C-alpha cells in the first residue's frame, strides 16, 4: 500500500463522523508539528468539522493528560509513534500521521500512518507535515495550497527536498503556491546586522562587528546588496576564512530559498514557528499558519525575542568548556527550551565544542531534560542518537527518542551519572 492509499482509509474514518463533530488534534512542539497540526485543522475547518488543537512536547505522561477527555476522534500529527502502547488506554478512535521511529505495534483503536511503513525515508524524505498534507489532500483536492505549510515542516525538520517532500514541492509549484529563488543569505540586511545577528552561520566574537568590517575596507552600515561584485567577494572570502577558523567548512552563502504565495519566505516561517514553540506561545504559531493578521505581527516579535535569547546564550558559551566523555561531550544550560538549538549551533560553530563527538545539553527542572545533536558525518559513520537516547533513558526509568542526528530524553534527577555512562556505552 502507498501512503496516499493509507491516508484515504484514515479520511474515510473521519468522514464517517457527522459534520460539526469535534475532532481533537495533537501536534508536536516544533515547526513541523505546528505546521502539521495547522494543515489538519485548516482542512477540518474547510470540511465543516470543529477541532481543538493542543501542541505537546514528548513527555512520559502525555497520554495521561488526555485520558479523561471525551473525544470521538483524536488525530496525532508529527507525534504519537512513541506512545503506541499507551494508546489503548484512550477510549476514542485515533489516527496517527507521523514520521518518527516507532518500536511497538499499534493497538486496535489506532489507525497508524507513519511514512516509514510505506518504504519512505522518514528522516529525510517525509516529515509530519508532508504526511498531514496528503491526509488534507485526501479530504479535498483543493487543499493543495497547504503544500506551503508542508514545506515549512520539511524545512523545519532539516529534511531534503526529495522523495515525498519533493512530490509536495512539485505540486505546490505546479499550482502556483510555491516558488524558489536563489538568494544570498544576507539579502536585505546591513553588513553590521548581518554579521552580528546571524545564527546560521554563527560568528564568534561579533558582539560588535564594526572592527572586522572596517578591517576589510567596508562600511558597517552598507546594505549587502549595495556591494559591488569585488566588495561582496572580499566580504565572503573573509567570512569563509573566519568560519574555517571556527571549525566550520560547509558554508553556503547563496541558497535556494523556498517561498510560499501566502506565507512568503518559508525558511523565515520556520524560524517564526520555532520561536513560538520555544517561547511556549504555540497558539500564536497556529494562528499565524491560519493567516491571522494580528498573529503574524506578534510572531515576528516572538522571533526577534527568541533569536536574541539564543545569541545571548551563544555569546556566553563561546567562553565555556564542555564536559567530555568517550563518545560525546555535554554542557549544562538553564534554558531548557534552547538546549537542542544550543547543542546544534555549538557543534557547528564553536571551536571548544568540536571534538568530533555529538553534543548534549542538560537542563534541570523536575527531571533532567537532555537534547543531543550530531553532525551528518557522525550519522554516516554510524551514530544513532535517537536509538541510543531511547535505550539509555528507558534503562534509568526515563523516556527518550528522536532521529539519528537529533534526539531528546527526560530522565529522573538522581540518574544523571548512570544515564551518561550508559549512553557512552551505547553510542
Ligand atoms: Mn517532525
């Protein structure tokens, strides 16, 4: 069976319910999860259903939280694969639209649609939003405009435009909802803002970049597109050299950007949804996907705030030394929601954090939350963070999982040492 057929069965289940039924939608707390939930909710609304969305982090008691609810149908989007066993406790029918690794068999009340079950590479070629898009399109062919949000999910999960993602992109382009443009990443910015505010790539030591810009004979307040070819070349060569010194040798100054006819630059939309997720304002993210004008203004402010926080933490981490194990390095942060981002950026751009090993961020709250990031190269060499984190966490009474390149876990407070040692064995 193909994915398109599988979602059709799920849609039949939905359409067997009378119009105006209340459908429960649970999405995952990142750009892919929010766009997945929004795709489903928009499709439900257009089809005449009511819905109630919650955006949830993966945590042990997730199913417990919704156990008491009276629902006719629950749709999990970009989340759910880790809870298959627990789902038999839910009284309602359930549809799961996901791409994460799963380890259990779904119980009878669950219609389980995971890209991985249909021979699709769920790490690279289909995300939660891609699967949700095919579900939306099976409800109504006219939902092809939601291809924009599907691409937001794919970009958010750092996937490739290949396989099913490519299929979605081509449909969006063919119907006039998506286009690509080749642009320099600093397009539209002054040199000063570009260098001081950039996170991808992140430049160390640029709290004030005036000195650097002037040292190569350019003016900080000049806009990037005002540079002539020679000046642009001079700037980008100097920055390439700087990043090489920071240990980063994969730099793309010019990128193929994906634009949506409604949402504009979809990479920027990803950054906005991530900001809303991390700042616990997921409702604004959903509303922005729905096109609410007020939400679109507010989410821009969230984005600025979020980027400021990351930059501030990164400036502090430039001076930090991580702790080192045989197979990974780790650091502590009190910014729980930034753990994954900081681990990823430090792995790529901070010389202190480049030991050819994955980076873990640990943060204490009721439990210990752990985010882990690896590089493409480490994954090619056989590292699988998702599996190792899941196993190590479950051995100490916690919960974990994710992708080979990016994973998370939550463990009890007194199990830190045991967990770190186990992970060191498993990686
Ligand atoms: Mn996802």
